[in-house]
C-alpha cells in the first residue's frame, strides 16, 4: 500500500513539472500570434506619378473599355474587297487610242463623269455611216411624199408609189442598223451633235472614287483590259472563309470584330451580310461576307484581315481591352488609368480569354473607362522602379 502511494505521488510530481514547463511556451506562442498578425504587409502601389520632364519623352494613347457580344466566337481569315454593288471597271469598247485623261486616281467622281477621251477610226466610220443613213432616209421620205401626191392625181402609176415606199423602208432599216452599230461601240448617236470625228468619251457608270487607273495618253486601249476602276468605298466587303463547322453557326446579322495587320491596335465592327451556299471542295470552307463601314477612309481593298464572328442570337456580353493595354505588375495583371496629366492609377484586373487583338476582362473595369494602350509598358517599368526604390528604403 505504501509503495502504491509513493508511486502515485511521483507520477503527480512528474505531471505537474511537465505542465509548468509547457505553460511558458504556450504563453509565448500566444504572444507571438498577435505579433505575426500585426506584421505590416508590403504596401500596394496603386498610384503612379510621372515627372513632367519624363512625360515629354513618353507616347501615351488611351482607349475605352468596350462591351462586346460574348458568345463562342469563330476566328476567320479573309481579304477586303470593294462593294460590288457600287463598283465598275471601265474600258474601251473598241480598239482605241487615248488622247486625253480627265480623271486621276483618288479623284471623287459622279455617275456620268467623263474619265477619258479616246480616238477610234472604226468609230469615225460608224458615225459617217449613220450620217449617210439619215440623209438617205430623208431623201427617201421626200421622194415617197412626192410619189404619193402624184399617184393621187393619177400622174404616176401605183407601182412607182409602192417602189418609193419600199425605198423609204429600206433607208429606215439602214438607219436603225447604223444606230445599233454606234451603240455596240459604246457611242450613242446624238442628233443635235452630228459629227464624223472619231473621238468619244468614257463615262463612269457609278459614283465613287477612282480606285485605279491603268491608262496614259497615247496608249492603245485593249477592249479586254479595264482602264479605270471606280467604286464607292464608304462601305467595303470583307470576304472570310469559314470551315463547315463554323459556317453552320453563323447567320446574317451576326456581329463581327475585325482587325488588320496593317492597322495594329485598331479594331472595326461589322455585320454578316451573306453566308455562302457552296462549300469549296478543296479547302472545305464557305465564303462569308461581312459589310464594314469605312468612315475614316483608312481601309483599302485588298487588305488582309482577321474577323471574330459571334452568332447573331447570342445576348451575353464581355468587357474587352487591347492586348497592349494589359501588363504584368507585381505578379498580377493590371492596366493604367489616367487620373490627370501626370498621375496614373494601377488597376488590378482579372484576365479572361485571348480574343485575337483583344483580351477579355473578368473584373476590375467597367465599359467606357479610359485606359492607356501605347505607353503602358513604359509605365509598367516606372511602376516597378518606384516599387523597388520603396523596398530598398524600407530595408535601410
């Protein structure tokens, strides 16, 4: 019994010693936790000030955050073309020599505007034949009138009257043939300006701009080759090539975003006007036509382009910014928002999908906010430099 009590007493002493030895450590741990919680975090840089002298050396351009249709887009490649409903290639209808040029490339012309004056021996002959046919018809009509008057008085036989009628009919047919020949040569006869001169003018059948001119004075014009290309370029057609799986999803009226390698940083909007009904057997693609307004006159027929087409029934929208506006600052994606001439806010954003020349923004920005595009990389370098200087100061 005494042995048992002694053993129990020793165990109690041992437990008490251990508890006492652990209590200071627990208290220290409790004291350390608040200390760790109160440790100051690395200050977040969200405003950047640029000295005026440095700003003079920076090229800063801005754009606005845009809201776009956010359906599953199809990326399509294609080439810009003229609006074929307002385009014409004008050439000589017959072999001719150019004697005067009346329109230059880039010149705005209206329908019916004279583009050039040409000379053709064949045209001169046709006009001469027309004048001869008119004179013959006038003579035949006068003879017929006289024969009919004499026939009514029984001075001449009825047979002579009939012969005069046949002669007048033949002369009228000859005149119609001469007129048709002039129409075929592209020179309509003008009774008020009878001439045998072998010259005629080329006229523009549409209003627009002289896109191209392949003519010079003294040149022999080949009827198979156009001399002028005239078109209205206020609206252009972008023909892109969609694979079968994409073409079946695209409907007329679908929205499209277009970028051009020749115009980096700029995007244009358009609408799908036509989805082809034929699949090319070699490429397995369908031609899709997108109409684009050329408001600033920057676009030129022949430019290559990339289009992102969203199905017309899609209603969801996404916020987008140009790729150049997004920078990696302090391990996060950010954009620079101008606050005044020398101060920029560094706004953290959530990056989404790459959409060609643009990036989807999931959070941090609203449509219409202004952000820096050109110059954002240099602002990023200045922000990192300012942050590095702050860290160095803290360590000292």
